[in-house]
C-alpha cells in the first residue's frame, strides 16, 4: 500500500507541482510514435495528468491503449518517484474517442427523464474508457440551463436542479462504478440501500462535475460571460445538482466555471471553491481547472498581473490541478519559497491527487491489455443502448394524428424524406461527440491548424466519423420490404439563403403521401457551427431558410412531419404552425436516424419530455418554469403587449400517441421532520402502448421568502401497456421542501403545500393541498434526501 505522506515528504517542490499539472498527450510524440526525448523533457518530474489521448488523436482503441501504456511505462520506470498519471478524457455524450459509441447529447439525455438509462450509458462509457487506460472523465455537465442563447445548453440536462441532480447522480454512479443504481429516488429502489461512495479501484473512472458554478446563466447568453446571481439562487438552483452528486454518488472531482459570479472569477474564488464547495457541500475530492482557466484570471478576468499571481490565487482558492498543461503553476516556486503560498497548501492538493491515484489502483498496475481493448468498443449492446437513448429522448411537440405513420399504410405509396438534416451524419453530432469536438484541432481555425495542439502521422485526429444512421437511412431500412417508395431531396442547407433546392423538394413533397422534413443546426466549437461551446446566438429561430422550406412543403397539401435535429432551444411556433406533427430529436448521436424512424413509424412510442421551457420569442428570456413568486407574468394585465408571457411549451411537456387516465390521488401530509407521501394511479386508456413520465411538483403556499410557483420534487418514468395501470408512490422527505430563509438558514417551514402530479409544469393531471405540521426545522443542503419512488402494477 502506497504511503502517501512518506511519498510527499520525499518529493521536491518541482515534483509536487508536477502532480498538480498536466501534459498534452500530443506533445509526447514524434513522427514515429511515442517520443522518449519529448517525455524526458516534459515528464522529468512526473505529471499529475495526461490530457486527452482519445479526444486529440485518430488512434483506434488498441492504439490508444498502447500509447497510454507507453506513457505510464516511462513515468513508472524513468522518473525518480515512478508515479503513474491519470489520463483524462471527455464523455458528455459518449466517450469522445474513435470507434466509441456516441449517445445523444446531454440535453437529449435530459429529455429522457430516465435515471436507469443514464446509469447504463455511463456504465458503458466506463468500460470503454477503462479498456484504454483513461481514468478520469470531464463529465457530467451539471450546469443549470437558464439562457437558451448560450451555446452550451445542449451539454446540460436542462433547467431544473432536481432533474439535473438525479440524472447526474445516476451518471456519476455508472461512471465511477461505485455502486448499483439503488438509492432514494431510483424507481423501485430500496430507500435504505445507499451506494458505496468510492470509485472501484480496478474499473472505476473519476467523474468530474462541471462547471462550478452558475455557468448556465451568463450575461447576454455569451460564453464565459459574467454571472449576476444572489447567494440564495446560487445555492438552491445552481449548486443543487452538484450537491446531489456529492452526497448521493460520491462525486470525485469538480471543474470550475469560466465565469465570474458577482465579480468573483470561480477559478480564483475561495468563497466558491472552499467555503461553498468544500465547506457547505462537504466535497472532499479534487478540483480541476477548466482548460486555461488559471491563466484566464490574468488575461480575461484581469485579477492577476502575472501567471505566478494567477497560480497563487487559484491554488489558495482551492484549485488542485491546472489543466490542460502545467503553465501558471510552474511559476509558483518563488512564491512558495517566499512564504506567500504556504507549502502545506501545495501538499494538501498533492495529497488529494495521490489519494485518487491510489484509489484507482494505478500504483499497483497502471497498464491495460491493448490486445483486448477493441472488444469494448462499438459493441452491439452499446449501439442498442444508443438507439434506446435516442428513442427515449425524442419529444413529440405537436400532432394532428399523423404520427405514428403505419408502415403497412405506405405499401404502394411514397414517403419523402427532405431537409438538410435528413442524410447528413455530421448533423447527428453535438459539440462533444467524436469527431465533431476534434474540429477544434483539425478544423483549420488558426494558422497552425486548430485551437488545440495536434500531432501528425497515425496520431492525426481525422475527421473519422463513427458508423451512423441518418434519418433517411433509418426510414429506408425500416420500410424495406413494405412496398413503400422512399424519395429524398435536401432542399437547403442549415445556413445561408440558397433556395435553389426548394423546387425539387416541393416537387418531391407534392408527389408523396407523407413528408418527413429534417431540419436543425450544426453543433460544434468552430466558426461554421450554429450551436455549441462558444457558439452563442441572439436569434433562436431555425437558421438559414429552413423555416421557409417547411412552409413551402406544407403548402403542397401533403402532411409534413417536421423533425428538429438541433442542440439549440429554438422558437418553433412558425414550424409547428406549418406541420402536421413536430418532433424534437435534439442531437441524437450515431443511432439518431434509426430512433427517429422508430418513433415516426410507431415502432416505439414518443416518450421524451422537455427538460427546458421552449420560448415563444427571444425577447421573453429568461423563461423557465420555476420562477419565484411574481415572476411568471407582467403586472397588472399579465401578458406582454405583443405576446403571452408563458412559454410556447413548458418544462416537462411532451405528447403521447396513446391516452392516459389519472385516478386515486392520495397525499398524506407529513411534517417538517417526517416525509409526505403522494400516491396516484395512471392507466393507459388508449389503443397503443405508451410510456408516461410522471412528475411531482410542490408549491409552498406561504413562506418567509419568495418561493418558486412550483418546483419539481420527484419523477418517475413508467411504461404502460395498453389497458394496464400503475400505482406510483412518491415519498417526499422534508429536506426536499427546504430552502434558505430570510436569515439564510436552510429550513423546512410548516404550512400549506400544493402537490401537483402528472402532466407538465402548470398543467398537472391531479392536485391536492395539505398542511405540513411541526415547527420550523433547520437542516443543511448536504442533508437533502432525494424523493423515493415506488411503482406497483395494478
């Protein structure tokens, strides 16, 4: 067993700081492969981490594993202390690696409202990462999305802290391999069964919750923009998903937000990283810098005159590891020697880094079997899971009965699949899918190629697209042998004003019996992307002339099913008005086309629900369901002079192709110290199988501070065969109803609470109001208990 204290005592200051830094993997190679000369130059004192082998190269799984082993061999055999490195990667929407399964982007996973799915997705990602020696992922994104102009909304799980928190918990448990998904809040979970809150040594991956904190509400929706938030909102809304992942899943790492909060840049704020994160939320893992965030204290936030001062501010504020490379932290020695930065602060950060390496088993065996690595990638099980995830993510927004289309009805008839997203593999991918993300390396955005360093030869990053199914391919495959004819026209691009393809598209639509029009955006990080990191927008309409294309197709009189394939939260009123049905497929990943075909053709029921509110117009932003009292309308007439204040579609909205009935709501009031239970029966009263997402909202009728009009306190995703019923019981602990009062104590107050079950925000299926008894009870945010959900057949 490694004696960490003895190891630290034997380390030079340079070796300690190396453990708090990182080295780019692509800087450790030459034209023939791994370079001993580069390693001797960059790794002479060791390193804490290695940056992104998979997400920076075109290596296939065996090559990734071989390269990782070469790096670890050098560190173990050729450095004085022999300390292996943690290799970190990205996995917001699947392992960002060549040949890895690419799942729906984060916002699509959020639309599933499915904890078990998130757990399975992360578990699959874990197996791929461990196979090639990657032991930390810079995921999940736990930011709360409050401004759809911000390009990174697509990476989040949406606007609600409870939904994001519970999905994040499921993801973290799956990735870290710390326990089965058996905890309060999981469907049919044993409320007494708590997970082991440590990553498994041999096959666990460190999860990194990001970005702490408030990143999803930047000024003007601009990436990295300042955030203006009060302390109450910061904790109750933006910190809550992180708090959940820490207390319920043992989150091992946290990454800072690039933004400043009320003037405090997060990367250099002890109030945020120490007082709030480590103090109030009791986080004990490592804090890692988002790329270049330490130097941005100097160049962007301008709170440090030099790299050394920026490093001192970050380290003293609780930043353990500088990513993506040792830069500012390399300037710390004179500040440590002068006593400005106490060496015990350095030692504490090093101790946390080494403790995680011990927990991962890296000191015992940092190597992987490169020969078996490919077997973990692209498996039939993984692709089936990606298809299931994409199906579950699709939200049916409008429908006049056209969806589902019965394949048998198309025999001898024609279906036209039209639009820029109908047959473009690239548009299935979000900004953290592979290879979309790697465009920042090979995309030619700077004189030397990309925004990040790259290597050549076998290490060149692409593009290498995963094997994918477009909507056209998915529909054609599903209709093979039915006697249906499938025709295709692109119509237009996602951007620009070129309408030269309209005539052919309109002609195809006019001669067809039904049209599937696939429109959307191009997600990524480079200038030609319409959404994604650093690709913010002021106009939330579909880009280019895509809305005109939908209208032109509808004018033929042929029913148009519009499928929106985009990570942007769009204003879709114009599209919906022209369409017989509208589906939101987000950025569905490599199986997206098959999933779209499954839903359109009735193989699977539409069951996604909005994890965000869809605005009517950009001018009403911000618009989210859980606004505080008085926030949902304009006094005193209610609406704007030119628009309703309500969203086009609220949080939780999503149509079904069957009908459901609700009955027997029983709410048994607890108290400020005892749980409240809410039980309801839901029945499939239609002729088709369905899946119902059952939310439970609570509203505090009178409180000591202004509270949200409603807040999500629990949810279940329930399959419903035709004619069958399910009895759902929610057990709501009083901590789930607690908030920061006027004295800034975290309390549950007695009084009247309205509980709303089913439907969506503002349109519940059933409601009941009860009185919580007891006295004002003080808790802490770390004590919040997730709502337990139990589902019985009836």
